[in-house]
């Protein structure tokens, strides 16, 4: 029986109108045209992207910074003093 109520709930909400969404879609105007389709060979003929030395250095520095941030997150989430207080528990009045 509960399945019937779930299905009925989905059916009722599927028929609902959402004025905020309709207004946002109407504000954009008519839908824009799809981009032109290109032949696959044309896509493959583009030059391969290459990293410059400055880009590679910046990428290595960013990776190092991210590793340092990840190592900082590996510590305990709760500080030892707070953990000790939690382990002691709550005293009933």
C-alpha cells in the first residue's frame, strides 16, 4: 500500500507548474540554435595542446600546494584536549 502512495505522490508533483523556472526560461528569449556539427576528421586535424615551461612550473607548484593541503587535513579532526573531555562524558547534575 505504501508503494501506491509513493507513486501517487510522484504523479501529483509531476503535474505541478513551476512559475520561477517558466519565467527564467521565458526571460532568455527563444532557444538558441544548435552549434554546427563538424566532421570527425576536422576535429582531429587541430594541433595538440602543449604546455609551456611556465605552465608546467605553475602546474607543479599547484600540485605541491594541493598535496600540502591534503597532508594538513590528515591530522586528527578533534583536538586531543577536546577528545579527552568527550571521553570523560557528560556529568549528570
